[in-house]
């Protein structure tokens, strides 16, 4: 059975990929097709799907800045959207009931409110998958969307806890001591190396220390995985840990999307109700955009974040399932909700694939805020009077900064992705700002500065330097560009794309080492005589 599921998922995902759609669209379609032939989900598939979601939330936590959740735009925006969408969805469904629509005729107001609440959530799994596939997880709109999703997950957990009547065990108070274990967890991570032990440690943290521990004390397991990830986020190897889980997690998430299609048998009444619920989806997007606009985000940030969240959530299915078990909702609604979630994924996937094109068209009609009125976290980036820009302020970038400052004075600016590193550089009196040169949003926010004459691409990831070069070329930068490269093929690709100078750091390190030895030690070596 599982072999058939794997084959169907691969075939459908491959076709979707060749059609320039996210593979998850294919996985959903595969689930629907299998379901139509009478196949159902299996306990093994469900278990693997749950593990995939747990690992996904853990990796989100590894990349999540807690300060993001404390921004009023995040918690306030999520709360406002939840209240508005629940109220407007309830009103819409109430109108349909008054019009005599059969499927809502026997539902009480409390049931309609519950449906509105369930529909207010967006899918964390779907959104993160899209952001990862687009390489924009760290874009401003991506971090805003993730913050909203995390808050929605918290709302769902609160609801499930209250509705189930299950009070966490008294031992749950011991979870407040978890931060005290951080030094020990960090020390283990320092010693875990870079291979299979690192992957195994990450899985243990997510499934045992996170999900398992929270389940024991009566808390939601997925929340535990998320919080453990956030606990580990401050470690320098947190990013490496997240990358080590990537392929394993992606494979398990195939089961998640396949499982959605296999979950419920479609019926005509369920399909009709799902289509009615799909009519609410544009309203949901409008509310998202209005909330982001109210927070004074740029049009680009507001629109792309809205498209990322333009779907229904698997959490809605969970909320509906709990309500069904309590007798608050009819079973037909679960079928309709499952189909609506799947249809929203099928609609949102191609829209997000075209998100930048849609923004380009919409930006012609939507009014932008004045630069001085923009949200402080989404302001334009002014490079000032600098004439030299260094992208990547690691050891190589810092060394280049100091050398160029000795030669040309205070006309250099550096860009670094890690906020703590930015603060350290500023403490050392270097002119460094926070930014990610691999993020298209960074280049959208940079104010055109014709003073920049030289750009050094000093990021340790060769593909990041190549991507930044593409961005500069697409914006017709007229100055000189130099980059570092670790491998010969990276150096070749840089030259093919028109780099002015590329330096292989291993070759340069070897020749630099020899020069330094000769300059400082002055060895007296007698040249060999040739006979």
C-alpha cells in the first residue's frame, strides 16, 4: 500500500514541478485521486505526517526571533485579523442562513461563529513550504507572515485546551525551567559535530524534549517542538541544525499533504459547501492586506504576506474535528472543510508562484506610504555617503573592511545578516547595517545610491554571492564588483556572469601564507642549482 502511495506522490509531484507548480500541489492531487479509487490513509502515513509537522515547527523555532512576536504589529495584527475575519465570516454565513441555504439552515449562531473562527487560520505548513521553495523565508514579508502564523497557532492551542476541558498537569509548571537547561543543551550542540549525530540530536530535541515532554504534562506536542526550537535559536549552529533536517523533514511533509487528500471521501454536499467557503477566501485576503496596511508596511510587504497567508489551515480541520466530537458541528462540515483546505492550497500555490509579477502589476494602482511614515521595521535602506559596499561581514568581510578603511577612510558600509554580529561590529566602530543580500526584498528597499563605486561580495556561501551578483546586474549597477569563491566552479560561474574580479580564498590563502612567512621569518634558503 505504502509503495503505491509513494509512487503516486512522486509521479504527481514530478508533473507539478514540470508544470512550474510547487510539488505539494501534485501531492494533494495524488491524495484526491487515490481517495476517489477507494484508498484511505493508513496509521503509518498519519504518523509520518505528524512527525513532519512537528519537525517543521521545530525548524521554524530555530529561525524565529522571539522579539518578532513581541512586536505589536505581529501579536496585534494577528489578534485583529482573527477577530475581524471571525466576525465577518459569521455575518456572511448568517446571511446565507437567512437566505434559506439548506446546508446552514439548521445551524445555530454559535455554530456559525465556530466555523468563522476555524476559517480564520492560515496554514503554517503550506506557507513555510512556499517561502522555502522561493528562498524568501528571511524576507521581511516572510518574517511578518511567520509571526502571524505562530500567533494563530497559539490561539488554536488555547482554543483546543479550553474546548477539550483538559487542564495541563501541575507538572507543566516545570516547563518554565526549560530556559535554565539552555547552557547544557548548547554545550551538547557544541560537541555534536556536523554529521549524523547533529541530525539525531535535532530529532531528539524536537520529538523527545519538545513534543514528548509537552504531551506528558498535558500540553500540545507541536507547541513543545516550536518552543524547543526557539530555545536553541540563539546558538551559532542553529542554522546548520535546521539545514541538516531539511531533506528529512521535506520527505515527511510529503505524507502530510498526501494525507489531506486521503482524509475524507468527497461528497456532492461537501463539495458545494466547500465552494461556498471558497467564496470567503478573497474576503480573508482583503482583511489581511488591510491589517498590514494599517501597520504601515510597504505595499510589497503587505501584498506578498497576504498571498502567503491566502489559504485555509489544517488547524481549521483540527478545530472542526474537536467541535464535531463535542457535537457542536455536523460531520458534513468536516468533509467540506477538508475539501476547502485542499482547494485553497491548489489556488494559492500558483498565485504565490506568480507573486512578484502580481505585485508589479498591483503596485501601479496601489498607493505607497511616504518613506518617513513607513513601519520602522520596513523602512527603506539608505546607504548614506558610502562609496564601498561589503556584503557579508564575517572574517573575510571584516578584514577587507579594515584594510579598505585604512586606505580610503570612513566611506565604507557593511551588510550582515546576523543581528548580534551587526551589534558587535558597531561596538567596534564599523559602519554595518542589518540585511540579507540574498533576499530580493533587501534590494527593493535599498535607496538608489550612485555614490557606490565598488561592491565586495564576501558571503561564505558561494551561491549567495552568485545570487547577489544577479541582483546587481538586473539593477544595472555601473560600478566594480569583486567576490570571493571557495571552489573553482564557483569562480568560473562568477566570471561567466560578468564579475570584475573573483578571488579563490583557498588559493589566495596559500599564496598569502607563503608571502607572510617570507616577510616575517625571512628564511635563508639556498636555491637549488640546476645541472
